[in-house]
């Protein structure tokens, strides 16, 4: 993950790199996870790191040949997903507490803060169910069955 390595050498966060490159944070995350960047993204990254595009593409190709096993890669992704969920949960808690405080200060006769708490709470719940695979409706087994089904149909 050369982009990650270059970013860390500069002590930049993903958000800072995204701002410097005029890319989205999600794009930076995808590139750091191994997705092949577009030519425009490569040009923006090479300008940010003051390097040649071929250096970044060469490093990206080399990172695919790293010694990380599939299980290790899956574990890394899973831990990132858990981190994302807990970040979402903490943000939810802080904002909702603030909204309830604002609600009680401004108009304590009507509890309007319950509505954003319920709506966002549903989103946080779905995020948690997805991350912790409480209901694994579309898991690897489902994907495998669908791929086999499509391959049989196209044969």
C-alpha cells in the first residue's frame, strides 16, 4: 500500500490527503485498500507527493504481491469495519445528547429530539447488524451460490 506509506511518511491523515488531491476520502480509502486508481487520481496523488505517476503505479503493483494472506487481509478489513461502526456509534451518541440538551433548553414542552434519535438510531442499528453479521443474508455463501448460478446459466 504505497499510497498509505507515502501518506504516513508525510504524517497526513486520509482527510488531509483527500483535500490536497481534491479527491474524496472514500477514494483515498479504496486506493489504500488496493483498488486500482484512475488516471486522474494517480495524477492528483503524484502531484501531492511530488513524484512521478509511474512510481505510484509501480508501488501499487508491488503491494499486491505482498506477503499478506487472504485471511489477514479479511481481518484487517473486518477491524476497519468495526472501527467505522464504533466511530458512527460515538458520533451518534454525542450528537443526540447535544440535541436533547438543546431541546430541553429551548422548548422542554415538546421532545422533538426523539425523531432524529430514532431515525439515526435505526441507521446505527443497521450498521451494527451489517458489521457484526447478525443476519448474514448476503454473506460469502450467498455470493458463491449466485456466482455459480450465473456461471451455469452462461455456459
